């Protein structure tokens, strides 16, 4: 032990210690590595040793994780990683604010809550605005949280129906060779929406409401010519809309409706040279009252931690590529100017 080492004793239930330490102490090893401290379990007490400020940061994170367990949550690798991130940013107290916001429960009774500050801001934006654009990479919960909000509003009779839609950009000749009617051909594009509905609402309840026409899952083309009153409408994968499709969709909004548009600008499947309706909408609609743009980042990824690393790696790569392209364009401009002078 070094002369400047500082030790904190933290008492908590034995069950909490086991959960927080993780299988083979995997979670506590993350805390030790990231805060530069030593953490051991001594007869039901946690001993944290290290530089004073870092030891106190680690203690605060451990307390927040214990409180999370007390509120009935599970400790997972993602929740530990995010708690550490907040601790290093000195925002660990925000965990309680995030955790207190329960949107609804799945059919199995599991609470659906925002898990990051970005997700909490996104959910709050949906509550406070008529139209929200949820932007961000895969795994940030954009669609799932929007679905949870829609189902909650539907169950509380705040809206009369739920409409979920996606652009089926391949619904031309490639799908034309598949057997079945149009619905069976576009269903693969809508499958992620069905999966979320089954998990939150239950297959039986979903089927009943679908049969009554109170829940509709359809490709974006089906929205043309309609006015959607008293509905909760979610447009998913909006980066694959054209500007004309996006305008068509947004002008369908009727009285008593709430709309969430989700998209990831890094995963466009549009033909080369085609503008994204999501990009145009972001430029045209900013600053209009009752319209909000909520941007999620790699920090808000709530899938396996490896997904967060993959998203971050791609973001870093794209920044470098854009910088390289900009330098190349500048070089060509200089060369062109020099050629004209010559």
C-alpha cells in the first residue's frame, strides 16, 4: 500500500455484492481498472483502496448500482459500463433520475426504462412534443422506446390507434419474384416492429388489436392519401425515405396525433446520389415549435458492449475519412487554381 492510499469501507447486502461483483468478479474488475483502485469483499463489507478522489468516485458508483438493485433492476455489463462512464464524468447521481422513469412493462413484467441520459432526454422530448425525430446509431433504443411510449399512450386511451411504418425500399422488382401478396412480401422489412410489439404487448393482445384495425404495421407507401387523426405514428428507418416521401408522411399528421420519426444517417440504403428525406427534414424543420430533434450517440448504445465499441469504431473511421476527403478536395482545388494561372 502506498503512503497516499485511501481506504473506504462500504456496507451493503451480501446479495447486492454478489450481483455487483459479477461472474468471476468481471464487473468489479472494470471498476478497479477504470478508477485505478483495489476493491475487495471482506466479510460482507466492500473495501475500496486507492487515491482519495478516485476511491470516492468508485464508492459513489457502487452505491448507485446497489440502489438500482434495490429498485428491482438487474445488473448487466451495459449498466455497469454506463455507471462507470457517469462516475468518471461526475454525473453518477443522474442514475437515479434515469431509473425512476418507468415507461411501461413487457408482457413478462420487465420494466422498460431509459438506460442512459441520452435515452432519458429522448423520452422526455417525446412526452413534450407532437413530432420528435430520434436520430442515432443502431442499438440506442430509438425504435423500442418509441414503441413503448406508443403502447403506453394507447393503453391509457390517449390515442385511438397505433400506426407503425417503414419505407420498404426494395419493394419493387426484387420482391416481385417472391411468392405471396404484397403484405407477405414487405413483412420482412416490418419484422423488427412486430418483434417489439410482441415483447411489450403480447402476441394475443397484439393480434386482437391488429384485427380490429387499432394497430397497423404497414410500409410507408400505404400512408399516401390518408389523414391520420388521434393516432400514435412511428416512422422507422427514416434515413431510407426520399424528401418527397418524408414530406408526404409528415403532411398526413392529423388532430390528436403524436409522431416519432427514427433514423440512422450512417445506414442509408438509398440509391447513390439520392438525398435522404431525413437529412432534408433536419435542415427544414429545426426551430419549429412542437418539433424536437433528439440525437443519441454511441454512449447510448444499450445492446452488448461490443456493439458500442463497433459503433464508436465506425464513427471514428467516418470522421477520419471525411477529414481525408476534405483534404483531398482542398488539394485538388489548389492544383486547379495553379493550373489556371499557368
